[in-house]
């Protein structure tokens, strides 16, 4: 279950109601009748509606206004979602990338992009930069950045950095707040030992396994 209150239509501000109309359909209460056109519950919006200013800030620089190649952007966001372990961000942007015409084989290979020959030099530089931002907490090697600048202008590098950082936030918080497809139980838990002592390995067994 989501860990924060979800804001029903009757409690939403005028701006949020307008967004609800856009996402869920006119006059629909997305808390009482959850679900979006892409199949998600839609509680990312109803959770952040608790702070309308933040929800509005998320769209302060719309993707449509960015001159960065949308194919590069979506590959970067896909890798961000995968690197952050967010089922929601990864799944949603598989669909977004597909709508924009990114080839299916490139979408599928994002989790293991380093070992395939599907991507252009520009795409490889972008994916490597994303890994520096996400998997290495922003530690991007000088040589990597030098190569990235051969493919992207400074403004496009800044746009790329912004979108990756924004979706890293989304990926991290959907897991923390148990929203959308990231509303899952803790996976790292103790697995109970067998109840029957006879089924448990003995010390001699462990020594034999260790060989």
C-alpha cells in the first residue's frame, strides 16, 4: 500500500484537478477509481498532489521544449529506471521509447547495453554517462566526459543531466513511498530454515560442500 495519503478529487486544488482531468479524465476521482491509460494505478500523481507546488515543479521544464534528441532521452531514462531498480520508471519508459520509434532490440538491451553492438557511439556515450550519474553517484571519468562532449553540446549535456536526475528522483521515491509498480514488499528478508532438523545440513555437510 502507498505510504502517504492519496488526495481525492474533492480535496485537490484547482491546478491539481486540471491535471487529474488530463491524466484520468474529466470529473473522475482517481483515488476512488484508480488507473491510467497505460495500466498503472496512477497514485504517483495522487500522492504528490499533497504538495501541489512540487507536482507543478516536476513539469517546469517540459520534455516537449527540450531540443535534446528524444531517442537519447528515453534511452537515458530507461537506463536510469533500471539502474535505480524502479519497475515503474523502467516499464513506463519502455512504452515511451517505443512510441517514439526506438527500435525494440535497443529497448530490450538497455539492462546489458555494455555487451551488445546495437548502439551508436553517441548512444553508448550517453548510456555510459547515465551509469556515471546513477551507478557511481555522479563520478564521471574525465575521459568519458571528453567523449560525451564530442557527441553532445553543453546545453544538451545539461538537459540530459536534468532528465536523468529528475527520473532518478522519481525512481527512488516510488520505491520509498510504495507507489505504482514499485508498491512491493521488501525483498531482502530472512528465509526460514526448514522446520525438520533432519532436513538441515550438518556441520559435516558444510565441510563437504566447502570441499
